[in-house]
């Protein structure tokens, strides 16, 4: 037991002299408290002791004492605690108190993709990056199902000696479940429990074990081991593997079930703090909090500390698309990932007239069902029946048949079930937006063009019948990639001079590991999800920017393994400047919502390209001081900056909004004309002397000049500076929808070499929001 020294007693008497009391009974809440580390009185041996002593000294007129939750040692200087208003008033008078923020809550942003990324075991970034060997990826999510084959450690070397983490036991989770692949597993729920959530089976596990499945899916996407013959009910058959299959995984469970899956800010900070302490090399967070100024955002605060330790942090951009100003996790020291489609789709073959008319439509119906010579019904001549509107069809006419529904809105399921039909074919232009759970019944979605062919046959046939074969996987689907409809778009609300998202990565119908006891695929039903049976599966298809972020962190693990001295900014730069812009039809990446070409506000610098990122030639590097200068440029107060960077010895003498970023944003604020000069520094990461010349692709209304237009490098890590002036004049034309004005590209071409370093130049409507 620790003894109390006379100096500590003196400190406590001093503290008690500034405490005020209140006779009112008060509601207690959770708060995150930022402290000035340098203000700790000398009698205390640790900040943890100081914080506990401070809390114990508070008077509690309502009889409820303050309760300490976490002490933070890396992500911030301070702690989280459950406090009353009286406690807050006392705390604000303490020497060393900086700021207190109330608890907030974030939500989740919810295997062919390695092949789609061009990963090959014999060449490129897989062997070049040693398959991510010995890189340690920290995943902050809903937990993990350790028994999944994706986390088996066959052939893996011993755990790196530098690892300081642990595998914690808890409800239905034993520390022995960790191995050489899953080397750490922890759980953080104190903050969420203060909200009144009782974490207990069967609703969730108060342990690192995954109940929902999201964390198992993201973990196996990032670094799952190779698993042969993985599939989703016959779809997507093949070998499942993570992007960095030899990397190690550490799970930090911070998301738990209540009405929705949420994470408390205090728990998220604790998870990030522990991940830094444990020694992870990279982090992925597929969740987000309300976008505030950076010092109030737990992920932004934690990621800054991680960046200073050389830890790459990838985050999902959010699922609030397709409109502008919807980006989450937009701090410039975070790599922010949007979601794109891949060239794999799922289908059913529809055959009429004894096979003379064959049509392929979208379906992910999860049973091995073959429909043969079943009568097909179409309510021709009655538009309500043609649309399969509610209560339009007489069950006597349709029971046991396949309905044909000319319903452009997607799937009109209720009428199909009501009349007792055996299934349905929907003629719709919304098929691309349908998800696995939409196909809980034998449904097929065909395009309106194919639907017209079917209608013509049905109308002119006396007794039309149909054959349908499910469980078909289509590879080489075009166009791909496309920007997913849900993927959040820029401009970045809190720092619009930084283009976000940074890049696009696969995030639609991604096959990855799933808890085998967690029902996934609904089947049957009666018009209500509670009435469905749910089929079990070891591998599931999920969509979201949640799926895109682990792809990014997996690629980053490959790059960091090959280039251990690269900073997080260097890794991001390599991803951005080598990203590709064109789909597999050679057109600009499209927005799947509109079907037309997207813009950098949709896809950032382009779609991630791991093989090219392995050897980018040049990078735009950013150091911690550069980010501080940027915060100064945003007019952040000294207190705001101090909270983020955890120290007071900084200067704003070099304040600027022009960060050395691999993209360029020109802001149009209530004007169609503007001019801005950017200053950049490029670093050579190729072990040769080289010369590059600038090339600019500029649209109408944009004039770009680069000085100098030719730059040279004398070897590895040599640097070259350039200025680029962008003049925008849109004339009388209003900016395009969703805030884009126009955009072009700056490309540095290596003379007599192969490196191509490309950056987007974007003019967008975006006022700077500083508070």
C-alpha cells in the first residue's frame, strides 16, 4: 500500500481550499479531461496518481463520488471520468486543467479483392512487401472470432520481440486463443457501460470476442491468412486472403451492441492509447464520430499521437454519400478511404421459351435452388399489377408462380410474399444498389432493357414458363471500379484546403471472415425481418467504407514492410500519387449513383494501386511540425493546438494552410475567380539520380503554371522544391453540383525513366470552417 507523504498532504490541503460545493443533487456524465502534463506537482510519481488524487479530493454534495475510467498516456495527457456539474466546477479551478469535453459516441461505417488490386504472389507488392511479414496491424472494431481459419498461424514465425501487447481473457474468450497471427486482443467498454449498456450474452460479449461480425470481417480483410475454398453460399468461390497475409493482427474492441453499434469516445481513445503502448505499426478504424474541430474528435486526437510515433492510421471516410460535405475522419494526418466497387458481381440466369431467350440478372439468393418450368405471371394491362403494387394481384392468379414486376424502384417484396408466389423477377434500373439481404427470397433483378424482352415474350405467350439458376459469380464485370453510392464525399468540412477522401479502395460486396454462430443471410420471411430465418456462414459479403479502410491498411503494411523508414505521410503519398483514374473500360472512374464520370471529391487521387505504390519515385512528406503550422493556419487557439499535440512548446510563426500534401485544393468562396500559389517539396525515394519534368492537364477555366518545370535529384532522399500557381475563372458558369468547380492534374514524369507522380488539382466551393 502506498504511503502519503507530507508534500502530498500539503497539496491536498491546497486543493481542498479551492473546492466549491453545491447542495443540488446532480446528474453525472462521462467526460474526457485534458491536463497540462507539466503542471503535475512534484510529490506525485506518475500522472495517473495525480489524476486519482485530484478526483478523490472533490467534494460530492449529492453523495455520488467521481469515478475514474481511463488514464491516457499516449493519445492525450489526461483521463476520462464520470463527474457531476459540481465536480466539473471544481476541476476547472485546478492548476493544470486544460479542457473537458463530454462523452460522444461514434458508429461503424458498415476474395477477389486482392486480385482486383493486382496482387500476385510472384511479382509486385506482395513479394516486394514480404506479404506484410511481421508488420503489426491494430484494428479498432467490434472484436474478433479467433477460431476462424483466416486467423490460423500455420507457417508464421514467432511473434516479434518488440511486441508489448497482450491477449486478455473475458466472456467466452481465453488468452490461449491468440497465436502467431492474432497476437493481441483487448476490450474497452467502461465508457459505453456508463451509458447504461449492460454488455452480456446473448447480446454481446464483454470480451474481445466478436458478436456482430464486423471486426472479424475487417481484420481478415486486412491481414487474414490464406483459406482455400471460401465462399458465400456458393457465390465468390475461391481462396480468401487478406491484403497483407503475413502481417500480425491485434484487436482492440471498442464497439458494442445496443440499439446500434456504437463506440464511446473514452473507449476509443483508450483503445488507441493501448495500441500505441503495445507497439502496433499501423491502425485501421472503420468507425467515425461527429465531425467537430480536431481537438474534440477522439480519432483525430489519437491519430496525431500515433502519427508522431510513426504509426500509419487508416480510417473509413463514412457512408453518408453521395452528396458533398459528408466526409468523416478528415484530419490531414489520417489517411481517409472511400469505397469503390470491384469487377465481381453475383447473378442468376433466367431462361424463357425453352432457352431461346436467356437473360442474366443480379441475384445473391443464398440457397442452391434451380427453378424449372415454373409458370411466370405478369399483370399486363393493369399498371398496378404490372408494378406488383401492394394488394393489386389476386393470389389465385399468382400463387406458386414467378412474378414479373416492372418495378423500377428495386424490389417490391411484400406483394410477392402476400400472394404466395414462388419468387420474382424485377425489371429495375436499381439492381446495382441491391445488397445480399435484399435477396432473402428467390428474387432476380434485370435491367429495364432485358425486362422489356421478357415482357414481350410473356405478353405474346399463351402459357409462359421460366427456368432460373442461382449462385452464379461473374468476374470481369464492367465498368469497375465505380465510386460506391454510399461513400462519403468531399469537400472536407473542417479542413477544406485538404482534398478528402485521399483514395478509393474496394468496399462493395467484399468477402471476408464471419462468426459461424452469427446468422447472416435472411431467408424466407413474412414481411418482417424478425420473421426470417438466418443462415450461418463462415464468410460473408459486406459493403461500406468500413471494408475499404482495411484494404488500405493492408496495402500500407506491404509498403511499410518494404520501406520501414517511410513515414505515415510518405506511405499515403505513395498511395495517392500512383493511384489510377480509369476503370476497366478505359473511362474515368464513374459515380455509380449517376452513371457519369466522378471527380476527385468522390474518389480523391484515384483508386489505390499497391504494385505502383511500392515504387512511387517521389513522395510528398509531412512532419508533425507541418501539421502544427497547418493548425495555426486554421486559426486554432493555443489551447486547441495544445490538446492535439500534448505540449505547449510550439510556435505559430510559420502558420499556413498550404500543407505539403499530394493534392491541391483551390477554394471558391462566393466567387468564380481566384488565384493561389502552392509551395511543395518532393523527396526522391529511388536510389538513383533522376530528372523530372512537369506536365499539367488543365480544363477550361483553369490556368496552371509550375516553377521550375524541371527538377532534379542527386540520389535517395534528396529534395526539390517547386511552386505552382493556379488561376480559376469559371466565368458566368456556376460550379457543378456537389461543390466541384473544375479539376485537373499535375504530373511529374521521370526523364528517361518509368516513374509517374500525379496529383489532382481541384477548385471547389468550400468556406473554411475554423470553429
